[in-house]
């Protein structure tokens, strides 16, 4: 039988890293930067948080709630901010090719995550190739107090750690700022036509730097959520997988709208784990086909939105292009 | 309040094309600086003597004849993918789908080896493998190309997504064909009969791959530089409107070029499966579709330059894997070093293309 009450919480838990990643990437792309480094940034964010809480757990016996949460979050934000700064410096100041820079960041970030993950594993001297931060996980995964009492309703809506709600709040804020504020308008102007925006007195460099760094920090939180909450505080190398690319797919799927991304990421999360719930008998191969769905739907959306050619559904016009004032 | 606004501390202007030796000089400085940073980072993170690390880096790449052959083979495959992507990049079509195109090429090749391996003579089998790999790779690139030509669909994102469809397709067939059942992998195909294995030519089993790719380098160089197709690609890349005005059918050029691009990626899959690994896994492309983007870009899409840029990157990944074994470090250390070197090379392009004027005091 299809068990919807257990399916939805798992789909949602699966969706949160994607939501963080896609919100971060959406605002980055809105300012015209196609940051293909997001998968790497999410690794860096995750491992930075892990390093922070690892040393905190090692240093004290009785942990307090505030530092147990604040240390990993701040480490994660700092790590992803540095990656964002690196990307912005290379593409905005040095005007390097965005695709190449992004891919280099991904190479670096995934390597960085796995290297330090591996080093920490060696430091603990454990037999299994993973680090378990179960005490930190207890703080991150603490759900709302009334979740258990309200039955299936609580399980579907209240059973998540605070980062999950934060993801939704950030997505809503991002969507509001992009669509309804002056800052958002100027940001979109930078992404659509930097030359026009520049002529209107908007500081292109500042906008691109701030948005890209913010985007990276949001995406980094997705990595943190994955380790601390979804994976119950267990870091193992390469476990994060291709979720970063799925987040980029989600950006297109939602046609650059973070508020749609909240539901769409849950759809993707559901598609990601659907194979667990569909009775395929002994045939394991079918589940690999199901895993293809998120990408196939994204392609269909991409093609259809380009076919219909509605102006509000297009990628930002200067996406992937660097701005140099003296270019003609 | 000061009313007088100062001139900014510096401003940037675009340079005219520098002569080639100045360009390479700037890049060389970038690479040397990156070496210094890598040495410092190696020292800080691992506490090892950088000279020792550097010597084992070189040993890892060139230490034994066997290591040299592996290096040559790796360079050849990476170069093949970079060559495949070049025509598309010249046209400003960002084909980030190399990974998927290699995989489906390899998958088609493996399918032939498994399904008709014992039914047809070996020569014919290899021919069928080649044709089907190339066709599969081309088909994987054709879809984004058609959409780009018809509706101007964003090709970067489309080809990126096609990678994962390809990976899942391979994962599916891996389970369908797994040997033994339940192991989750195919294992060496036709181990006993060697049906469909590319014959060994010359001193090493890798030699044939290297020869094929060298020939390909020359062909692509000529194709891009001296053929009418190459010229059309360059014009479309510079300006689609100019191309249209000159009577070039832009859609046709896009589709034709991407067919070529995908076909060559399929060829890389064929060389990997038929020539080297004799098996297929989801990781057989090993990120080459992405690394090749950087290889092609570093060489500024010049096929001869790509020999050097792919050699540089492969040298580092091979050497770094030696370091990680020798000093029992994590394998990913190589990725960190590669990343740092790439950042520096990417950054050095700025000083080739732009000039900084400081304010005159």
C-alpha cells in the first residue's frame, strides 16, 4: 500500500537541501551570474559546519543548545561565503568565464569536502568511514513539541528540524524581495541588462557581489541541513551526491521563482524517493528509471517555456555573461 | 562636504590582442603562483615537506613506464572529449553534456559487446560498436541542439540535465546486465573471448587510443581552421545576425556542429569501454565532460594547445593520487590542488585581456 503519511515527511526532508540550493541559485541567476559552483559550495557549507560542531563536541562534555546550533551554522555560512567571494572575485572583478569558474569551484568544493571529511574520519580513528555527530544532530533535528501529539497532521507538518522551516521562510522572503521591492527590481535589472542598470546608477559590482555571496550562503545551509538533520549528523564522503545539480535543475523547473520552489522541491524530493514506495517486485533496475524523472521533467519545462517564449518565463537575459562597462 | 570627486584609484581597459609569448608568459606566472600557493597549503594542511610532495607528484605521473602509459591514455581520453566540445564552444554553444554523451556512447558500445559479442566476427563487431557509440553520443547532443536551433532553449542547462538522464540510463542497464546477479556491476565484459576488445597496437594496450586521438587532434585543427564548416562555426559564434546576413543557415550549423560534438564524445565512450576498461559503470566518464570544458577553455579552443592543458590537468590528478597513497592522505587532495591551479589560470586571463591603469598621483 502507498503509505502517504510516511511518504510526505520523507519527501519534504529530501526536498529541503534542494530548496536551499535552488533559492540561493535563483537569486544568483537573477543578477546574471550562472553559478555552476553551487554543488561544490553545498559541500563546503556542509563540511564547514561539520568541522565546527566536531571540535565543539570534542571540546566539551555537556553541550548547550545555543552554541551547538550557532557554531555549525556560523561555520557553514563563513565557508560558503568564502566560496561566494571567490566566485564573485573571479567572475565579477576579473571577468572570468562563469561556466569555467563554476565548474572549477565545484571540483574544488567537492574535493575540499571529501578531503576534510576524510581527515576528520582519520582523526576519530573509527572503523566506519563516517563521522557521527549525534549530539549536534539532536539539537538540529528537534521538532516542534506538539508534533508527536497531533497524530498524522503533526507528522506531516511539524516533524522537521528548524532549518526546514528556515528554508521555507528564506524562499518566501527571497520571492518577496525579488518581486515586490526596489532592491529586487534593481537586482533583476542587473540580471536582464546590466548596461541599462549601470546607466540608471545602479552599482553593478555591489549587486553582483552581494547576491552571489548571499546565494552561496543560502545554498551552503542546504548542505548543513543534509548532514545535521537529514543524515542524522553523519558525514560520509560523497553522500551528498548530485543534489547540487538537482537544485540547479529546480531553478529552471520553477522558472526562477523561489516561492514555487517550495512546492516544486517537495515534488522533486518525492520523485527522488518515489522508487522506495512503488512496488517494483524484485526488479531493482526500475528504481533507476524513476530517479531519472526529476531531470526529465526539468527538461520538459525548459523546452516548453522556451517554446511558449513568454517574456516573464525566460532566463535572465544576461545570464552567464559578464559585464564590462567599456564593452560595446 | 567635498564637491570635487576624485578619479578612481584605478580603472580597467580592454587590451588589444597580446602577442602569443606575452600571453603565455602571463599564464606561466599564474601557474607558478598557483604552485607556490599549493605548496604552502600542502605544508599547512599536512605538515609535509613540499619538495618531497612535489617529487612524488612527478613520480606519480612519470615514475614508471606503466605510469607513463596510463598518463598518456588519460590525456588521450580527456583530449578527445575536449576536442569534441571545441566546435560547440567556438559557436558559443555551451555543451556541458559531455559527461552524458560519453556515457551513452560507452553504453551503446557495451550493449554491442554484451548482446552480439559472440554472434559476429570480431572485426565487424568493433565496427558495429564504433558506429553505435558515435550514433548514441550524437543523438544525446542532437536533442538540445534541435531545441536550441528551433526555440533558442538554454543549452547550458539542457545539456547539463541530459547528463543525469544518461547516468540513470547506465545505472538501469548496469542492473539489467549485472554479472553476477545482485552484484550491482557488470564486471569485465567478454573476459574469456575478448570479443569487442580493441586490438593491442604497438608497445602498450593504450597506444591505439593515443594514436586515434592524436589523429583526431590534427583533423579537428584542420576542420576548425581551414574548412568551410569551421568558418561558419566561427561566424555563428561571433554574431548570429552577421551569420544570418551572410546567408549561413544558423540552425543547420548548430545542429551539424552538435552532432559532431556528441559523436566525438561517443567516440570517447567507445575508446573507454572498448579500448581501456572493457566494462561500463556510471562513473566511467569520471567528470571528464566537465574537466574537458576547462581543458578546452584553458587552451582557448586551440586543439594543439589542448594537448598541453589536458596534460597539465591529468599530470596533477595522477600525481596527486600518488601523493595520497604515498602519504596516506585522502584521495580528494588532488581535487583541491587542481581547483587552486584552475583558479589561478582562470584569474590570469584577466591580465591577458585587460589592462589596469592606476591613478596618476
